[in-house]
């Protein structure tokens, strides 16, 4: 390869001549604020869901080697990443984090930025990087294209340290390209789920599961979509290897066959028989045709699934108009009938069990048993027998006929494992075996019992950090987190009034009456900080109902802690100032801050690092937020 053919050399030239960058001036990694990142994520939200599944599979294979995975959009902004939380500070400093800007015009020659320009897989290894800030990194990337052939982003695997030889990354490059293709093809099939898809491959055995070429077509044989493999192989020899020569053309024109032959292929299904098609280049491909998902009897199942997804009152009742919760509910509706284990993450009291029950009640498993297990509350000496059951005579004090364990009781329904992070390590091993084998071995038994398990696990602890500390099994984590749903704390929800009213009516029904809040009481409840989240709210409302005579709750019926000014959201921020004598305030630019005040402002900002949004939530101006950030020493990630 000549020097002019080297993408790294071309990139260095662009950095100097086009971008005006200086390799002697190290620039810190540029990281966008949270609200800016969300804007980029929203542009490719549906693609990100598909890509995330592929990234998690790839990470399982490369994480022991110290790699971090990045997904960027077409502008080079990191919209998703997977890495070891133990290295969080160093990764952020190197730009291997969410929101990092890897556009070549700013970051110089790098894996992502150069891949965006070259639109081809490449490795940018250590001193290949233009900016000295990134000179220790090795970054291997592959471009990603949407189902219409438009460039959509980059898949990147990077490491903070690696061998000095660039060939050491050959395997990384191979895996990056392979998983990029898997992500692209999965997104292609999802996008064209209502069309027929022709699969082509030079290998007979692989055409059904991983056909190199995918062509989506309508009932008239008109091609409406082509994946990257099809564009590369079927447009070979053309200057412009884009979708254009294929899309709008017809299968008979490309392969010199009539549609009767194509429909014959569709009837072959997945049998061992395969049809051979040739192109204008006389290349031979084994081929098969997959029908649309709604074709034939699948139409009925598709409509049933759509009905379940649209009509899920148990899930819909979890939230009002809060954007974070609505996104969670939308994700939950898509997952309820999938064979996917779900991990719920959120602070204590945010309603993780309520979400788990709503998932169960909205699914086809609703007639099965919902079994809730708090892994932190069952004594360690009993949790094994409680979960796995036992046969008669297994231990002293057991039932004479033995007992079915909670896992077996949940078969066909939902097993909810609350505070999974507190499960003892030996039981994690046994649970992993149950999940992988689909059978449970009761204590004292010699014969396993088959179980049909759907698991929803929950934790307020950072399981990735527990893995790093050796307190939680990484393989069990990946078994449990087929999908992860993050519950926001009550103080950060914009539908607090809805939550207050709904919990109030639930509690009133429990005592056989109705309830109403005065305006003052409602305002106190909506503006309170709620460190204990919905669980604390429920206890407060029970107390208020007990104190009121006729269900009409006034401010005086609320517990004293809600009446204290320094526990409301806005008052918490102002607490340090009011705690000082007015004459003392002028003597100090940084008066002592209450932990609650710092925690609230920090939480509001970390939600999106949007000063304007935080100011609106607190009912104050942006300048005041900036002053308080300085007072509490809160620094934006872009300034760290």
C-alpha cells in the first residue's frame, strides 16, 4: 500500500491543511452536556436499541482484554458506551465516555473521526493519533449504515493500553467488523419487517443464518432496500457502490429470473434445498426468501402483540407526563412478552416492585404466579431452601413432605428478585445454573425439576461496581440484564402531582373512604425533596389520612418534617444562606453548604447537565444556579 493509500496519512494531511490543527498542542477531550447528548440520541433512538444488543454481546468477548465499546452518530458524538466503571475517571479523561466528540475536525486523526471520513474499517493505534492526548489509545472502528444506505455512525472498540505493535489489533478489527455487520443486518430486518427479504451467500450452509447479501422487495419484485453486503457485491465494478443501482430495480432484472422462481424459493422455507442465482457478473449465490413477519398466521400473532403493547393499564398507571417514566413505560411495553430477563435500577423506594408487578400483569404470564423475593431480608441460612425448595428429610425442622421453592412456584409466571446485589455469592452460582439450564435442583433431591422462568431483578446498588469489587458474578449480571430499566427518583420527576394524587387515592381506598388535598398541603407534597421516594410518600399520606377527620388533608395534618422550610426543593438550595446571619454572608463567598442542598442541585444537574432545566425546576434564574454551583464547588463534566 502506497503512502497516499494510507487512511492515517490522509487524515494527518486533512488535520493540518483542512482543520488547521497543531499536533504539538494537546487538546483535552471534548464532552457534551447531557441535554446535548440526548438530542443526538433521539435522532437515532430506534437504531440505538438494536445496536445496544450487539454491543453487549461484543463486550462480553472483549471486556477481559480491557476494551471499551463506543457507539457514535454520524457527527462523531458518542451516544452509547460500555466500559468498566472502575476506570471511569481515566476513561472520561481520555474521551472514552458518553457524550465525547470524536469528529476529526476537533479530535484530529482518531478511530472514529477518520472512519467517518473514510467510511471504512480501520485501526488508529497509539502514535497514529494526531492529538497527543490520545497517543496511548488504540481504537478500532467500523462504519455503520442504515437500511437505506445512509451513513449513520461508527462502532468503536478502544483500550487505554495495548501492545506497541499495531498488528496486535487484527483480531479486534475482525470482531468489530463482524459485529458491525450483525448490528446493521438486524436493523435492516427490523426496518423491512413488512417486506419480503432475499438472502444471498456464496456458502450454502450460511445463507439462512447470516446471508452476506440482504435485499428487501415488495410483492412485485421491486427492490426497496439493500444491505452493505449487497451493495458491495452486487454493485462491484461500479464507481458508485451506493443503494441507487439496486433500489428501484427488480429481482428479475438483477438475476435474470422471473418472479415465479422467487416465489418458489419462498415456499422452500428452511429446508435443505437451496436455489442458486447468478448476477450480471456471473457470480453464483445460494439464496432463500423470508416472508414478512405478518405473513399468514403470523398476522394474528402480530396483531395480538400490538394489542398487548397498546393496552397495558398496569404500566400506563405508573406515571403521568414525566418524560423519563414515559420512555421507561414504552420500553416495558415492548419487553413484556419477550423472553428477556429485566433488571430494574433505582434508588430505594422508587417503586421497583410496582414496575415488576405491572410488567407481570401486562404480559401473557398474567395467569401465572408473581413471586417476590427480597434477597436482603431472607436470612442467609434460609434463602437457599426458600429459593430452591427441598425434599422430605433434607434437614431438621423442614416440612415432612418437603416444599416447592419460590423459583419453582414462579414457573410460568414472574420471579421478582429484589435487592439482587445482596444475594450471597454461593447462591449466585446456583441461580446462574438455574437460569442457564432452565431447571432447579431442590435441596436433597437427585433429580432436577424443569422450570419456565422469566426473571425481573432489582437493585439500588451499582452491580457493575460490585462486579469490580468481586461481590457479584459478572456472568450472572449478563444473564439478568437482558434489558435494564432505570427508575428516576421522585424528586426528579415532573409528574409529582400525579404520583401524589394516585398514591393518595390508593391509600384512601385501603381505609374505605375518599381523600382530598388542600392547595397548601398539595404544594408542600409536590415541592418536598422525598429522600425516601414513593415509599416515604405512601407513609406520609397514611399518617395524614389518620390525622384528618373526613379525608380532607390540610398542611397541619402532614408530618412535621414536611412543614420545615429547609426540606422543600427550593428551600434546600437556599438553606446555607439562611443559616447564616445576614451580616456574615458578605464575609464569605462560600458559606457552608448543607449536604441536602448540594445533593439536590447536583442531582438536578447530573440528570442532564442543563443549567436552564435545573433553573426551571427550582423556579430560579440561571445566574443563581451558576452562583450556587460555584458555592458548592459543582463542576460541569466539560470543565473537569
